[in-house]
C-alpha cells in the first residue's frame, strides 16, 4: 500500500525552486486578467528561485504545504507591518498551486498559521486581497474575516482596489 504524507512545515532553502513554481502558477491563475499582463510577468520574473532562497533565510515565518514531498503551497506571515491596522499579526501571502485548490488545503494552511500567530501573542490577524480576486475574498470571508479597510495598489500605472480582512 502506498502512503501519501501531507504536512505543513517551515520552508527550507531547498524549497526555493518549488516555491517559485507555486508562485508562478498560483499568481497566473489568480491574477491573469486582473493585474496588467506586463506587471504580472514582471512580478513573476522577480520571484525566481534566488529570490525565494533569500526569503527563506530572511527570518519572517514562511511555511509550506508538503504533499508527498512536493511543495503544493505556502504562507508568509508575521507581526503586522501596518501600524494603522487594529491587528497584531499579518498574513502576507497564502497561495496554493491551482491543482491543490478547492480540496481544503487552504483552510488547513490558514488555520495552522493563525494558531502559530496566536502562540506568538498575535490575537488579531490582517490580510490584504485584491478586490477583483473574488475567489480570495470569498475564501477570507468564509474563514471569518471581516473587511475593515480598502485602498488601491498600482500595477503598471493601473490602480487596483484591495481589501483588508481582519480575523479575531
């Protein structure tokens, strides 16, 4: 009998290429048609294995979803960087490769990170999501997030609305 191991663990330097692949496929799936094509390609191009190698060693928590020794997703998080928000913790990014979406892995990753943040004393967690990323906004709403702020972010000169969700 074959056994498939699924785990959530800290990212390691040898995950850099896999993290780059997840970022590439997840961003194309989430933002194609939302973020201008030039900006999307530029962002994906900057987030290659070298960038991820530096990020793994940077110190801000980064965990991966490991499915059968294959990186299927990741979450970057830590203390909230925006002092204007009523949050202690922040999830910077939560992405799954498209073939792993809709299977409950996002929920597991999200809850594991929320638990870790609470263990670190962060009782309120914020996360930003582009408003046109309906799937992302719906996910954070289903997870119990309340929208507390809106702003815009510019991509290649195009202002895109984004929402901040707060979790208590």
